[in-house]
């Protein structure tokens, strides 16, 4: 089941995603992007992370870390002035300036919620109103 959380449009921001995966085999999916499509989902996903069987992957499909069911972990995305993104897992830098946001800001988060998994979102940064 996908659930959505609208956030204030941010650029030059830090988005902390604290995940607690209830079942490692069910995994997770979380995307950060902009807009709402005709079906009510996320229109554009600029940043995406997924996990399955204890492995974490980024939007490029690269294996970038691991998790254990019932043990919360934090994925932190830094959105830079030049629309590039860097991210950390549990405060360890994984990739620096690896993706480009074509929207310039984000305003919606999509979470593939399976079973009792949870996602907590903390955003810090500069709120913007972009046309």
C-alpha cells in the first residue's frame, strides 16, 4: 500500500527519513519528489530508495547498505543549491552530488508501506514557492 505525505516545497534542504521495517522480506520503498499525478500518486520522483531482504538500494539500483527488521535507520537526503542530491545512511555519507532534481524543489513523499513498517519525516531547509 502506498501512502503519501505532502510537505512544504523545499530547496537547499535536508530531509531525514527514519524507517522502521517490520518485515525484512516485505521491504520498503520511499520516493521524494513533486506533484500529484491523475491517480493521486507522486507525479515526479527525483529521489528514491528501496529495500528488500535487508538490502538498501538507491534510485540507480546500486546496493548502498543494509537494515534489520525492527531496527530503525535514517536515510538523510541533502538537496543542494545546484539541484544535486547527496545522501547519508545513519550519518555515513553514501553518495555526494549523485542525482539532479529537475523540479528544483520537492513537495511530496511516497512510502510503500508493508505490514507494520513506519516512516517518520523531518524536513529542514528553505521553503520556496516555485512556479
